[in-house]
C-alpha cells in the first residue's frame, strides 16, 4: 500500500488542532518506542509484524506529522503498531484526536429586477405562456385520448417478461465444486500464536521468511506452495494451526521444537 504524505503547501501557521495532534502523537510515539525497546525489537522487526513501512513507524515514534498521511490514517497506523506490541490497539489509537473540517457553502442568489428585463426576455415569456395555454386546453378538450395513451404506455409486454424470468431461472450461475476444492488445496498455511515471548524461525518453501524474537500475544500467518517449517526455542509458548484448523501447543515449555508440513503430508 502506498501512503501519501499530507499536503502542507497552503498552510502558513499550524492550527490549534494540528498542535494538539502533534503533542499527542509525540506522547504516543514515546510510549510505543519505549515498549518496543523493552521487548528488544528493532524497527525492521516491527515492519514485518505490522506490514507498515519503516519511515511511517519512525515518524510515529518521533511525532513527525509531516511524514504521515491524514489523521484518520495515522490513527489506523497507531492501532496496528500497538496491537503488534500487545496493547489494545483500538483503545490506544483512540487517544489520537481526529478532526473533520466541514466546509459550508452558502448559495448566492442573483435577483433580476423587472427593469433589467430586455425585450427578448419578454418575448420568451409570452411564448412560454402561449404554449402552456395551448397544452392545457388540449388536455381539457381531449382527456379520453390522453388516458388511453397513458394506459398503452404503462402496459408492459407480459409475455416477454415471463420469458426472460424463465430463462434466468433455467440458467443459474453455478461454480464447479472441483474448482473451489483445487484452489483451496494449492497452498499450505500455518498460523502461529505466542502465549509467551519466544524466538521463532519460519521457512517457506526452503527459504527463511522470518527469524527473531517475538512478544507475547503475537499472531501471524504464513503460506507456501510446497513446504512450511516452524522452529522455536520455547515449544510450550507457541501454538500452531495448520490450514486454519484448531491451534495446538508445539511442545513443552523451554524445549526446542521444529514442526514441518509439506504438500504431500497435509490432511
């Protein structure tokens, strides 16, 4: 996702709302930065956990509004950052003020006095009055013909409607069950939930996708075509689910464990 910076080209001095947002962002950024450092996590590791670019995470920690998008998006970034550190992201992000500036436009009515009317205007008014009178008289003198015409226009082709409905009912839009099953079986998926702070390594199709220490409460998903491997030094603090099944504990607390699932072994 490409995040756009806020446009400050037309701002001469910061508003009161901007000052409040900057102060609150600086306070929130200090708390997140301190929590990240206490957990021994780098900004690069937080990029992996949050899927947010490094420059935006750094701007949040530094309270730099100029490097961030609009306030409503900043609130979402704070929520993702806080969730990854084990906080209640929604509650944490609610402390950042988001204001919506409403612009009310007043219609400007231009009045024209009788003295400003030109002869051409009077001519058009006369033509309009004459046409209205002619149409009104024709409706009064020939009401039966108008009613018959209206009834004819309002009666749809019943046979055509019935034929179209029958065709739609006879040709339902069905999707092959075999296509759905084959698409679901093309990928392996492993979900990881940490009940304790643990070091893990994830290999996807033989390549190391992630390696490092993650905090308690972390949730992550990885997908592969052929093989998925999860390795940890604290099997008791890691829950693993295979292909969205119920998560199970990987092993005993404090024990090293390696778990591998391949395309030819999944159930």
